C-alpha cells in the first residue's frame, strides 16, 4: 500500500483514482471444508487454490462437497467473478466465464464481484501486475504458508481510470499484445511438432524388425567405447569455482546454464568438458531418466556431476549429435526406462546396461550429418521464434507497467 500512497503524493493522472479493493468489489471467502460438508447431501463441484492459475481455471481435479440452499446462493460463481488465491502464491487470479453451468468455491479463494466501478478484466491484469511488483507483501500474513487475509486485501489500493471505457481500452491493448504472444507460442509448438515428426521419420529404422538398407544395428558399446561418471564434490553457488552441469542443466539436447552450481575444489583435466561430449542423466525420477545433451563449449570451462555419465562415441562411426538425437527418440527413452532399476524414490540406469542396448544408425557418417542438418534447420526456426517471443514479452511487461500505473 505504501507504493500507491507514494504515487498519490506525486498526483495521479487526470481521470484516475486510487480505490480500496473493498470499495470496488463485494468480497467473499469460499466455504470452509469440513467432514460434514464432505459427507452431506446436495454435493456440488467447487474450486480450490490449485484450480486457479493465472488467467486460467483448471477443471482436471474438481472436488465435491455439500452446499445448503442458502450456501448455494452465497457461494455460487457468476460470470465476471474474479477468483484470487488466498494462500500459497498469493494473489494468483482468474476470471469466471461460466465455464461450467454451476460451480462454487472453497475458503482458500477470495471471490471479487465488481460493484460497477471497475471492469473485472482490468482487475485481472492489475492483479498480475501487483503480484509481479510484490505490492501485496505488506498485507501478506505468514503462518506455515503465506496468505492474504480478507481484511488486509480489502484495504489494498488499486490505481485505475475512473472511466470504464478507458479501463476497457487498456484491457484491449494488453489483450491484443497477449494474442500476439499466444500466436508465437502456437507457432513454436507447431515447429516443435514438425521437428519431432522429422526425427521419427529420419530414424524409422529404429522401429523396424530389421535395419533398413544403408543402416546398421549394433550394440551401443561398439560405437561408444567408454562411459564415465562425473565429480562427487559438494557444490555451492560461488562462481569462483568450476561450473558443474547437473540433471536440470540438460534441456532438449543442449546445456541449459541458468542455474549452475560450482565445485569449490580443482577438477582433474580429464573430467573437464570438451566440445562434442555427450552427457546422459542416469538417475532421478522416471521422467528425467535418459535426458541427454551435447556440450558445445557454451562457456570456457565446465565439468559434470556424478549422476550424469559422459558417453563419447567413436566419431569415425557415430557423430555425437546423432547419438544425442537417438537418445531422445521416444522409443529409445522407453527402452532406457525399461532397463532402469528402482531405488529409494528414484530410478537408476547402469551405464554398462545402457551400452548393451542396440543402436540403429546410418552406416555412412555423411547420412548421419544430413539427418542432423535437417533437425538443426528446425531448431534454427524455433530459436528465431523464441527470440521474437522474448522481445514481445519484454515489450509487454513494460507496456503493462506503463498502462496500469497510469503513465500512458
């Protein structure tokens, strides 16, 4: 609230006001869950914190409880109602658009019903802006999890144009940019699907009973002579140490370096990554087993943790780029999971067993290269789209900030 008081002292733009949430909306917390409600009559679907995401309501796991006649009036959602999470990620907001004919809500949610002075979609975008700038932090209570009490939420000050028409113009601009964002995201998803289709088509020998003409099927150990574990040192966040790749640093066949950890002790030269090294994730949850990436000298030096394995190929017969793509083939991922063993809350793949698997590969290295070049072409288009998306998202954040703070 101090943020908006400071803004008020600098004077809002003409036609703008600072209003309490409690003055703009009828506010209602949902019904408290109880044994009686769970077992009682007149069971109805209701939403909880987990169903409300940013600008989206998920209906995958709806629960039921009993609502009396008066409670159905009090807690029934109407078109335009805003649902705001009271705990967890405080302030996460979605709008009810009558996605179901009838639905209710639990006490973990605030329901905001406009009194006519503010457009619900304006408030929807404002909530995202306020959460991003942590404008609720002064009002958030802290028990076992953060929560936003109704009385403090009601006192929160919202900057808004007095005119509903002006509010709706702001919403139109924000949502026009959001539509562009969604179009680029859909294009990226389509390109990823095209790439996956190209991968499956180019490696069709993998699913055949016998290798295709010009292809070989050999034990992986014939073309991958060694498998080497990484370091077991305790890691920290001090960048003066040697960067260490971990499981979360392997994404879509490439290193992802945003959350590196570091070794505080020297690392033997033989364990330093070299261009073309292939890393394989040998242990974790079943979903992460088999994640792979090729090192391309993304940074001057790095090593890898012991739950990764370096499996470098004989490059006269198998290029490392092809090895990574083969490891990421959906059927190969299934086969890797099939040879994994279950430990406490995780699974593990023995590198020896991995190297006993058969690999299908073009006999000619030039054909392997042709396959990789076609996949790289898809990757280049995806990278261009992702760069455009990043630019648009940065533009959108600045635009939203200017619009909702009344600077534009």
